């Protein structure tokens, strides 16, 4: 497998010929880190992203025979407000079907998007994250450079909250249509619960999988725009243990050396 490796500030960038290669190698790297951590501690705490961009990675991770899922506690990073866990477009359901139902995982903490008190749900989930410091975050980047649902107009690199309510910008909502998650723009919910930027960055190891031509502009911005909340994913360049996995299509706007 041909891999091109580079580093932009602290962010380690790995470029692959294909989306399948990206997913396989990312899953192997995350798997090795899980194994390493499981030698040191009783449980490994992980956050997962819910998006089609993660599908190959999640499939390969779930098939890794060396991971002891009985020692893993999982969280997810965002959820639409108003959708219960069984709704076809629920992010929690996406993860259940993509990986959690396929492995003997110890525990899963779902964001309850249909809670009767969304503010209290944010507080509950934040407290869980503060009690269980995250070891590994498996994530993506949106077409507008959002991480989780921290769109540019709501992203705050110094956010005092770890979990909050956000309204989604039009680009985020259109991406859900582009990804095939909804049939039309008007069907996409307007608000969500999300882990904030500080919550994501407190993870000890960040693995960010970003394949596909629709993400090419966002990948370029992530690596070369000024580190600013206008481009939320640029903050990844500051993390000491962050990896960005891209394929030939998502790397198409980058200089040849990256």
C-alpha cells in the first residue's frame, strides 16, 4: 500500500490512493493504539463520529480480532435534536448498525436527542465526559470544516462547555443531503447537540478520516488556512497526537508535497 506521510505543524497527514486503503490503515492504527492502552488500563474511552465518510474505517475496526471490545466504553460526538435512537437518521442508530451491534462492547453512552429537557441532557453528557477522560477520538471533517457539529458560526476554541446545543448552518444541512442521509434539505433538522471543540481536543489521541472529493476544499483549508474558528478543523494542527487520513480525491487541492 502506497502512503504519503507529511506533517503540518503537529498534525500528521497520511495520504492514500483509495478510500478503502484509508479505512483499512486507519483502523489498523487505531486498533494498535487500543491494544496498547488496554495493556495499561481497565477501560478505553472512545468517541465516534457518525457519517458515511467513516463507514470503511468502522467496518474494518469492527473486524479487528485483536481488540477486546469488552474493555471499551463508547460515546458519540453529536445528535440531532428531536430524533430518538431508533429514527433512521439518528447518529446513534448509525453507529449501532455500523459497529456497536457487531461487537461485544462494554458500554455505550448515547446522546438522547429526543430528551424532554435538552439543556439537562447536555449537562448529563458533559458530566460523563468529564468523569471518563477520552482516550481516542475517531472523527471526520465537514465540507465547511466543521468538527462534530461545530460549524464556523458556533465553533469556539475556548468554549466553556463540553456539550452544547447548536443550530446548523446551511452547508452542514446540505452535506447531509449530499451524503445521502436525507432526501431533501428541508428534511434535515435545524438543531443538534454536539461535543464542543475543547471536548474533542481533550481526547489523548485523535484520528480523523476524511475521504472523497466533496471534502477536498475542507482538507486544504484544514491544513493551510489560519488557525481560527472560522475554519474549525484548523485546530487539529495544534493537537500533539492527531492524525489526518485523506485519499487521492480529498487531497486533490493540496500541493504535490502533501
